[in-house]
C-alpha cells in the first residue's frame, strides 16, 4: 500500500491560535482540522489524460486508529521540526473526531520554530493543514466515474477513501493547494494505474461477454428463420 500526502483546503482547516488566556499571557495553543470529511480535493492528476479527485469519507478515520497510531505535528512534513505528538491517543498533540473531520489541538513548545509558526498563524500568513496517510486500496477505496463532468476527451473520477489504515503526521502547510511533489505523483500514478488496469480488464471481459451473447442471439435468430422456411 502506498503512502499519500494530502492538503486540507484553507477554508476547511480553520487553523488558528486560541485567544489569549485570562492571565493575559499569549496563548501557544493552535487548533483546527487536519482532515475534513466529504470535501472533494482539487484534481490530483492534472498531468494525465484523466481527472481524478478524492474525498475522505466519514468513518475513514476511527478512534481506534487514533489510539493505535503514533502521529506527529510537524512543519511542512519535516520530521526534524516536531511541534507535538500523539502516541496511541495520548501526548502533547490531541486528536479527536467530530462532525467535520479530524480535529487537532496542540500547545506548542517554547522553541524558535514554534515561535515562528505562532507568529505566522496569528498573522494569517499560514492557514492550512496537510496530512500523511495510508489507505486500504483493495477494500477501502471506491472509484466513481462522473460521466457528466467529462471534458476535452478526459474522463473524470472521484476516489472515495472509506478506510484509512495508517496516519503518520499532520502538518502546518504554507500553501495548501494540493500541489504534488514528484514522489507523490509517482505514488498516485502507481495506485491509480492499478485500478484502471483492473477497470480496463473488466471492461474487456464485459465487451467480450456482450459480443458472445449477441452472436448467440444472432445464431438463434438465424435458426428460427431456417425453421420458418422449412
């Protein structure tokens, strides 16, 4: 199974620094949503001959998965800049499920990196979140073809992720636009190619079956004509 990295849209992540505490000290707690359920991504394969979008479905992440995972909060997926950690559901990073998706809360450490992130989030310079995960390609993913959205000779598909099997990190993202690195492009292509290879084989079998049935029907019709002439 492949490891994927996805970015949560800015308007959905709700990344923010909590308001100042009562004692007047500036809060170091950030919170928001690392994963939002039911929201379609941007096109994940703009370079290919098909448009593929993705939706993380409600129920794809469970409390049991959180309790079994070691998840770090990082800056830009850099594991050398860890801001918090949830180990088997406990730690400085709090992960929880709500109606919107996977929510997180973390009191950042007193480090230069954390100070930079707090300032950037407070100013609104950084607004997004991203997450790294692994899904169940064989049993937990469904591809839906959207015929009415086809354009310029391209078919359009939505990849519905119904089961995530591993959650690696949630990260502060500077420009959450689902931009893919070369590595993640190869991962996406490899995963999708497997599906479309199976889909092509299935369509070939269906065409062969229909052709055989049509030939049998034509043969039966010819026999009826023969019997009618006799």
